[in-house]
C-alpha cells in the first residue's frame, strides 16, 4: 500500500492504520450485541488484576454469574447494573461468544 505524505512532507501511516482498524472491526462484526464491550474489562488485559479475565470460561459459567449479578445473589459495584440490562437470550449469546478463544473471536469473517 502506498503511503501518502503528511503536511510536513513525511510519510503518513494513516492508510496502513485505517486498513488494520477496518480488518479488526470486520473480525468483531459477528459478535453478539454488547459482547465486545465486555472484553474492555474482562479480556486479556484483566489477567493479574482484580477484574477477572473471561478467557477460557465456559458459556454456562458466564451465564450463571450474570444471573447471580442480575438477581443480587452476587454483590458487585457495576456488574449488577450491567447484567440487568440484558435479557436471558442476550446474556446467552454474549456468553457463547466470550467462551470462544480470543483468536477464534478475532478470526470470524
């Protein structure tokens, strides 16, 4: 891909970055509505933090935890409010998407 020149006459990497962002966006296009937002806190970056990573968790476990947050059985500062915003069907779709390995989530067409 040919790089355009920026205002200072140097090379611009914008076309390369834009192509990468477009590929990333299309790879996540098949995610259940709301699912990609979960990875902001519960993705790989969560490893070693107080927020648990959901990588490697079974969909049934994710659904059970969301139900516990929704009912108040499991206390939380934010997750109770987040969980109550999803129906059972939406929660299941999100959980099934999150249960896939990260590489598989990104590889979707």
